C-alpha cells in the first residue's frame, strides 16, 4: 500500500511514451505533477461520484467536468449541486470548466468516467451510459491518453467492453496507443465521515506505468491513501464484493427479523444481546434501495453466470432484500383498518440524502395505496419536483399539528425527522393508532394504552 505518492524507484513518463510530457523523476514525481500542473483531466459524469472527485482533482490539476445532461451543467455553472454533496461556496471557488459537449473540449491526458451503471428490468447490467460515454471519450483520445473507469462494473467490463469501444471510436490500439485504468468509488453520500478525502482509494492500471501514474494522481488529492490492486479485474471485483457482502449481511438480519416477528421477539433486544459478542457483525434490518447495494450484487451474479457458475447466496440475499418492501407494507396493512390515513416519514433511499433512485420506501407507499389506504408522505430532504417526477406523489410541505393519522411510519432516519420533538410525533397519531418505526427513528417512544408501536 502506498500513500500519497508512488514508492517505486522507477521513472514514469506522463503521457506514457509519446513525448507529451517531460520525464518526471521518481522521488519528486508527486511534486512535479503539482508544480507543473501539466496533467489535464476530464471527469465524465458529474453526479454523486464525479462531482466531488472533479473538485478534489481541481485542487491540483487542470480539470474539465463533462456531463451529458445540459441541465446539470447549467446548475453547476450557477453553483448549484442538486445532490447536496458540494456546497455553493465550493462550486463558486472551483476552477473546473464545466461543459455539456465533450467533443468541443481541449485535448486531455486523463479521462475519468463516473457514469451510472444500473440494472435493467431483468436485473441484468444496463451498460448503456457506460458504452455511450466510452464512445464519446474514444472520439477524443490521443496518443498516450489514459481512461480510468470509476463506475461500478463486473470484473472484465473495463477491458472487455470499454476497451474495444474506445479502440473503435478512436482508431487507436488499447494498451499501445492509449491505456485503461480502474479505480472504484467508495464514497457514502450523505455521510461526511466517508467522503472522497477519507476513504482509501483502490487503483489499478493496464500497465505498471499507468498504475503508478494513477497512484500518484489520486494520491496527490486523497489524503486517506492509495491501495494498488494487482490488475483492473481485481479492482473491479473488489468493488462489487464490498457491496454484495453488505447486501447479504443485511439480508441475513432481515430474515432473522422476520423470524423474530413470527416468534414474538423484539429484534432490537435480540441484536443488542448478540452484539455483546466480539465477533457478532453489527447490521440492522431495513429496506435496501439506491443504486449500489441493491444493484451491484446483480453485476457479480451476471459475471458468475456468464462463466456458467450459478451464484446461490448472492441472489438469495437480493431476493430477501427485494421482498422487504412487500413484507413491511403487509405488516402495516395488518395493523390498520381499511382505508386508513397513513403518514410515511422519509421517502429517499437512505438517511440525509435526496436520492430517490430505487428507494424501497416508494414501493411500500405504492403497495399501501394499492391496498386503498390514503398515504401522505413527508420528506424534508427530497425535492418535491423529483418526487412528483419519479413516483407521481406530492410531498406534504410541512407537518400540520392539527392533522391526525391512523399510522405514522418512520421510514428514513433523516436528521431533520429525528430532530422533531417526540411529543409532536405522538400528537400526529390518532388514539389507538400505531407508530411504525422501521429504522429505529424513535427508539424511546414506548407503547401506551392509546398508542401502539411496531418496530421492524
Ligand atoms: N452514488 C454512490 O454512492 C456511489 C458510490 C460508489 C460507486 N458509485 C458508482 O459510480 C457510478 C456513478 O454513480 P453516481 O451515483 O455518481 O451517478 P449519478 O446518476 O449521480 O451521476 C451520473 C452522472 O453521469 C451523467 N451521465 C450519464 N451518461 C453520461 C454520458 N454518457 N456522458 C456523460 N455524462 C453522463 C448523468 O447525467 C449524471 O449527472 C455508478 O457506477 C455507481 O454505481 C456510486
């Protein structure tokens, strides 16, 4: 593992052998890159991953930020980041040149691709954005360019899918005229403790020189340090198993939670007791949504199935977690009478982010509405326009102290929801109504004669 700079004694030619840059000597490599500020980087895809990365790189290098969505570019140029990850002050300060057309940008040495890699309706990898971005980048490559992928993919995608597209679009040879790299992103949006600066960055290049270049470039802007993986496929695999492992662990806890409900046991009490063992893994039950944990295991399963290996536990975990929205909606339905007025608090896929993609809370709301309940949704973090566009729901603009509901469902533990006084929460519920606490939002609220409490 090397941190910050490359430890090898060899020399490295930025631009990789075609004379674009001066030869940079080993021990001063990091300093030279910084001082010369010669490396030109284009970040392709400026979402949750690409934008914070572009900002970090722009502290030391010349950076162009390209996004295919012109609206995103206009917003960024107006210092607005709708993901909430980067402040207006930081955007105002950054020297990044934001563009919505890649072909019009000046030539550049290093491309970093961070576009979405979702799944299709059959849970197979949807590589449309990745392939399109590769074609566009391919059209801009020159001798010695390096293309690094940060999008989450299955092992082999960078070299077997992106490489040939880049070759075709550029007319250049991969591994001779231009080079590939992979560096998985591990940030945790909404979590200031696990942002780009504070998480070790895994890098791998197609050749040793590329790996060293990447370790140096990323090491210059990521104080947490660099881990050099032996090759691109290993780095790709490491990323997908990180999220698949998390998915499986949550699925296990979700399964035992359902068992405890059948046995009449309180899940949190059982987990609190089990956690006192030194090697018990501390996972909590819940809805698994978003575009990483609920998606990446399918990428791994796809890679396995391509090799005619049938994964068991990975897909079992997905089945359990994908079934949790229905389980929860049916439990809520059992607790209330027909046509109840329900208040769901929190709609995004996780706490303190505005991201609604694959939010399983939306699925819970849909099922409850199909069961003819009147479902109201309050989410102080989500954008009401996005909610309308994604699921056709109107968010309550604020909580009305005169309103009463048959059930209040704490679905997402946004800080702003946790900060609402407990008495105000209890006052929202009709006598003999029920508080459904999915995420331990209100652990201290206890059942009384007039209040029922159900926890996942
Ligand atoms: N968000 C996370 O927490 C997270 C964490 C680790 C890894 N990842 C992975 O990183 C990748 C990006 O995720 P994200 O959350 O930043 O996505 P995002 O949707 O927030 O951002 C992607 C951006 O790429 C743009 N885009 C789409 N196609 C493009 C193209 N062809 N050319 C240029 N721009 C294009 C979109 O307009 C969007 O602004 C995905 O593979 C994801 O799995 C995400």
